[in-house]
């Protein structure tokens, strides 16, 4: 009986470490891919390449850890298993230290993230990959800009002095999820001289900044970036519940766009 129990434990241990090995391999592949993509972005890929390195290093550690557990269990090598246990305990201590460091260094990290995000906002229209990354971040964290929607004034296409219909606006990814049926939900919402824009600012937009939203998400639940994204992705939109609000938003957006087009057609004397 003890022999079969030992074999069962060994199978479970090997299976667990196989899963760890596969997760580490997937993360390593994602890290390498992100690093190569970040290099292609040039200066705009600074944060992506650095984040990729942060992913690659732990991923290599996870791969080796999983592989060591598999080899140690299959070959009944006590030395490898003792090393495995020591490494796991060391990893827990390091993880605790990293969490403590991030909590202490939060103010300086906040400044760095705000600066980097502002640079991304300026270059939003310059690169498709960068634009997609920003849109995904704002969608996942339900936020807008580094510190708030007004950060989009730094982009020449969304600045209120821009000639196009996107002037005084924000990307659609800043809008609340249920209002993205209207692709113009972010048009003109930063125009403080337009009463319609002032009303739509709080109704249409996620007004939290992405940097603070990121820290809040990690603090509330370290796995919320993954689980939260899945839950939001599975949420069903009830058209009947938002129909009147959405129609109002579309009408207001079209009204603003028509105003902007009329202004653009006015002769300059």
C-alpha cells in the first residue's frame, strides 16, 4: 500500500512540475517575442523591452525549477530534490522582498510610469503596435491616460488645437465598455467650452489614470490582471439596459462631429 501511495505522490509531483515547466516555457516565449517587438519600436519600445527582460529572467528560473523537479522525482535523486526545496523557499523569500520593495518604491515608480505612458500617448498614432498596446492597457484596466483623460491633450491629433474631428477627444478605448458600440464615444469630450462635452465626460469615459489603476489592481489582487480580463471578457452586455444612454451618446457625438466639420468648412478671411 505504501509503495502505491509513493508512486501516486511521484506521479502528482511530476505532473505538477510538468505544468510549471510548460508555464515557464510559455512565459519565456512571450518574453522573447515581446523583447524583439520592443526593439523594433525603437525609443517607444523602452518599457516593452525592459518589461520583457523582467519576464524572461523569472521564466528561465521557472523552466529550470520545473525541469529539476521532474528529473529529481523520476530518478529519485535526493540531492536534486533537496536543492529543489531550497530553491522554492528562496523564491518565496525573494518574492516577499520584491513585493516589499515595490510598496516602498511606489512614488518613484509612479513618476517613471507616468513619464513613459505620456511618451506613449504622444506617439499613439505613429505605430500600430504601440497604439494596440495602449488600447489594450486602457481596456484591461478600465482607465484613460497616465493620470486621467486630459493627458491626451499631449497628442497632436487629440489636442484641442488640432483641425480634425478627433480634436478635444480621446481614443475609443477610454470609453466605458458598454458605450463602445458608438465608435465616436470619445469625440470632443475634453472640450470644456461645449456643455454636451462636459456632460459626456463623466458618462462616457473611464476617468481614472492608468498608472494608479495598475497599482490598485495589483494591490487588490496580484492575479486580477489575468482573472479580471477574463471576467470582463465574459460579461454580457444588455442592449436594453444601455439602449437609451447609447443612443443619446451617439446623437451627441454626431452633433459634435457636425459642428467640427462645419467649422472646418468656414472660409478663413
